[in-house]
């Protein structure tokens, strides 16, 4: 039933502003109306970040639109949501964020083959302005090469 799920919501600013060192796939603790909105593709990762609260990883400021057919039980649009990772992964991420310059950034929100919502988070290091310019230049060069190859 969920084999051909094409829901993939990306955080494009994350790869532009940060260099992703390690990636982890985490489950998300959601309400019923939230998963329905995600399956409709009505979610966004703009300005989203992760933080540790009492040895648990939480995603803050993630936008999931209210479900159209929801009743008075509909969820809050930008509530904090708990991420579900193993203890080993949580310890690695916690140790990584204690290092200066590292943070945890959500990169993708998707529905897996079992129909569950998953969030890909990355241990990231912030880029400097010249690194961002270099990334833009590499993308532009790649596009130019692709145009030349197609001719």
C-alpha cells in the first residue's frame, strides 16, 4: 500500500548553510492528524532545528499544516515533536553537539515503505560565507557541464 510513497520534504537551507558530517534517520512522535497532513505533503522544514531536553532529542519549529478534515482535536501547527532514536545514536549526537561549532539540523522528512513518517537529521558544522560561495560556484559549473554534454 505504501510502496510508492513520493512524499519527500527537503530542507534546502540546511545543505547550503551547513556541512553535514553524519546523517541519522529518526522516527517522529506524531498525532493522527499530523501524519495525515504529512501524507498530503503539507509540511515544511524551514527554520527547523533540533535540541536535547533531558537526554531526549526534540525537533522545534517544524511546520505541519492543520488537517483539513480534522475536528476540534486538530494539532498545533508548530509544536515541539520528540524524535525517536536509539540510545547509542542519541549519545553520539549529544557528544557531537558538545564539540564547538556543531549542531543538529533536520534535512529531510519522508514516509518510508511501511507508511511511517521519518525525519533525517544531520550532525552539521556551519559553513562560512566563502564556503557558501564555493558551493554555489560548484553547482553552477556542474549545470554548465551538463548543458555542454547534452549538446
